[in-house]
C-alpha cells in the first residue's frame, strides 16, 4: 500500500522547501505563540496574520484545498471547545466591521477568536510539514537541543505509523470479508478490542525485530547520524522577512484595525 | 585460515522448552554461497540468529575464528552482516541514506567515508538516486535491495540473509539473484524456495526439526528427488546444471 498522507508535498522542490528546517520550525513556533497570545481580537486582524502562512503555501505550490481538508479533519475537536463559549458568556457586545454594526455576545466573540486562531495556526503548521521533509525536521529539532530520546521516538513513530495503519486496514478488511451480518454493539466492541490487542502484540514483535536489526549494525544505545543541515543566506532572509511581517502587524496594522 | 562460520555441537531450546536447534555442527568456508533449506519451523532463522550472536545456547559459535561472547559481539557484527526476513524491520530510519549510514557510523567510520560507503552501497543495489527517500515510499523489491545495502555499507566478510526472496515478483527475484551472485562475500541464505537456492548456492544445508539432515554440494542435495519431498520440499524447476 502506498502512503503519502503526512509528507505528501514535502518532497517537492521550491525555494520554501529548500529552506533550513530549523528556521522554518522556529518561525512557525514564534508565529503560533504570537497568534495564540493575541487578546480577543477582530477577524480582520486574524485575517492579516493568515496572509503569512497563506503566502508560504502559495509560494511553495501546496494546493490550498489540501490545507483546508486537513483543517476540516481536525476542526471537530476545536469546534466543541469554541461552540461552548456562547453558552456560558452572554455579555452583550457591539462589533464594528467597517460601516456594519453587529450586536452579539462576548461568548460568540470568544468562539470566533478561538476558531480564527485555530485556522491561522493550523495553516502555519501545514505550511511547515508540507514544505519540510520529516527527517529534516527531526534533524533540525535535534540541532535545536530537543531531547534526543524524543527525536528518536518521533523518528520511529513516523517510520512505523504507516505500517501500523496498513496492519489495521488488513485486519478491518479481514473482518469485513467474514462479517456477513450485523453483529451488534457488544460483539463489535469485543472484536475491536481483539483487533487492538492483535495490533499491540504485532507491534511488540516488530519492535523486537527492529531492535535485533539495530544491534546487528552495532547500535550501542548512542544515536549517530550525519547532519546535512546548513544555514544559508536565504534562510536568514526568510527569518528576517517573517520577523518584519510579525513586527509590522504588531506595531502598524493592529493599532489601525483594533 | 579460520572458517567463515563454525558451529560446534550447538543446541538451543526456546523459553517454553521446545527444542529449536539440536547438536548443530557446521562449518562454512570463506567465499561460499550456502543455502540453508528446510520446511517452515525447521530452525533456519534461529540458526542465522545464532550465527550473529542473538541466540545463546549450548556449544560454540565461531565467526572468522572468533568465538562469540558478550565482549566481542561488536567485532563479530562488524564481520557478519545480518539481513532480517522483513525489510521493514531492517529499514527503521526516516531516510534510506540514514539507514545505510547507520551501521558504518556505529562502527566509528568518519563522516566523509560514511558518505562514500553509502553512495557505493546504494549504487551496488541499484538505488543510487534514492538516498533521500523514506523507506515507506519504496517498492517491495527496492526495500529488499535497500536492506542489503544497509549491510553492504558495513563491508562485512559474511552476510546472512533470511528468506530474501520472500514477497518478490519474478523480475525482482531475478534482480536479487544477479545482485547476490556478484557479491564477493560469504553468503548464508535461509530459504524455502528451491529455485532461488539453486540459482545462487554452491552448497546446501538441509535442516528439519532443528537438526541438519543433509549437507553438501547444492547440485546433489537440491535435485535429490527422494530427500527433498521427505522433508516437505521440492526439487527446483530448472534442470540440473
């Protein structure tokens, strides 16, 4: 089975793709922190922040439909949180949107702010993972002093998640092939538990064999890799542009649109 | 000159008490291409694991004259490259380059030399332009070749391969036979596929129920129409050379 979900566009070639993973990671980290820490804000300001990741996606040739699809997939979790706001905060407020005046509650304002921030930060995150190969990202994280054990764990997760998904699909297919009638919730739950157990046991077996493969190649507990990362002028220019963008929004745009 | 592999009265029993290998005495010369054949559950994979020091039983296992013990395991694994049955177990790094570089780096080889070894190993298996690929983006045949490259980059004297032809289509199997035939190393190949064994091996060791039941020239053993069916195997489809 062929998988290309997470890193579907990361193997393309563009100026953004060629940037150092560390710089992109740091920019997205700062951008996300800034957006999350914004006080309750108008949609116009959030829309200005969205211009950054939007421009990166367009420049890197990532289809916007791909980004929208992934945002929609994750959105139910945030929607539950956001939609609960209007229920407990009904303080009336008036929102001015150019010539339009809108009377609403503080709860709805919070709801829109949460959703807006979610969409903008997700756009940035998708821009990062769609323009950076996962191994480059891991190498960058290691250079940025993220605990080595965590980087190794992420590497294994990325390597083996596809196999786990494959195995889960095979099990589901095997079940579907023999499930010729409605089995009822209780039996379905029992089957799901059995399949999860099977996946767990296979994963443990697999881990044992991977351990043998590592030891066969001299692994002694120290993780050694060759880093190919290199900061170039283009990386510094990208960081400078991103910093100017955030500073301009903070000092020039936000005071006007407040 | 020491033998490439030597096992003297080696026996191993699983934790549940089932005997896996019984009184195995076997020696393989340098440069030989030996096929370990036998039905499922005969003990072929366990024997390969014993040769790489992953299975500890009674008796002796010597690699290039060096008896395996805890202290010299690293040295043994530098001389003997073990390629596991499932390439997905063998390829555990995010990219092919990292996977092929993993062994040499652990051996203490310098970065520049590692890069050269990786390039050479990938070229040998025909994956020279795939160094940056993630293993899950490779086909079954490419994964098998990549798994072999992870061993070749360590420049071992001896290579063990567990069912290397498993899940390969005929074209990829032919490519693998060509690749393995051209390797100068001592090869020990565990397989249930007699056509594959016949195409590669100059020596055959038949295992059944954890014991060696026949050992000799591949031509004599593989085409023995009495011996092979007795042990759940079949003679190769191609005529005897």
